[in-house]
């Protein structure tokens, strides 16, 4: 649907240039509701991806659920926070996504002296969708940082060859948690790495 709309015209007036002549045609063709619908569905799907990611990482830091791993993967449980605050950050981003995921296409407000009496709110859907994607990328980055620490504590020698390569790849970006520190730089570094990896994969296809 998005590809179809990207190759169509949903603006007014429409401007054409042919044989050194310019034609301006008013057709009232400015309602971008299909794009708004598609983006609202995108928001729901990406938000759910963040929801699942946060639940996975919570199981890794919760001492009641993570088996024999230390609480919050801390090097000194009870004295150092370990990954506790990262789970806070992920939960905060997931909660923000739930608000942003409210469908923009169900809203409308008149404009242009009531000439445009029903609008798609597609731009709002796009802006909120972009923010949800940015939030979700950071939730996934937090999960990566926490999963690295959990794998290290469990013993990386048990990883499959492909998983071990990925572990080493990400470990070159994020050091082990040996003491309490600010993790925002680690999270941003992994988030940017994920972003570049997605672009490279997309370019290959």
C-alpha cells in the first residue's frame, strides 16, 4: 500500500510538465488516508516488537526468572545496580510507544475555512511512527547489551559459531559490565550499529 501511494499523487493541485509547458490541474486529490492507515498499522507492529524485547530482557535481569544468573546481572548484587536501570529505560520507552501508537487516522480537524472538513492526519502518524521506531531501536539495543552480559556470565564457549561471531562483534562495541557506569553511550552505540546494519541489509536486497 505504501509503495502504491508513493508512486501516486495525493496532493492538490497536480502539476505536470510536458513539452516545455506546465499544466496545473485542481482535482481535490489531497486525502492521504491510505498512508495514514498503513502508518498506524506500522506503529502497532513496531510497538509490539519493543514490548516483546522488553519482556525478554526483563527475564534476564529478574533473579526470580533468570535461573542461576545474578540479580540484574550485577558483578556485585546488592552493592552494584548492574543492568537494573537499563530495564527501567526500556520499560519507559515501551510505555511511551503505547501512547504514540494511538491511531492518528481516527482523529480529524477541519481547516481552510471548513473546505478541508476531514483530514487524514497522516503526517502525525508518520511523526509518531518515526519516534516509535527510534524508541524501539533503543529497546533492542538495551536487550543486546543485557544479552551480551548474560551470555558472558553463562560462558560464551557454549555458543554456536554464528552466535559467537555476533557476540564478539557486539563486544567490540560494548565492554563487559564490571562496575556501575552510565550506559547511555553503550545503548546509543549499539542502536546506531543496528541502524547501519539494517541499511546495509536493505541495500543488499
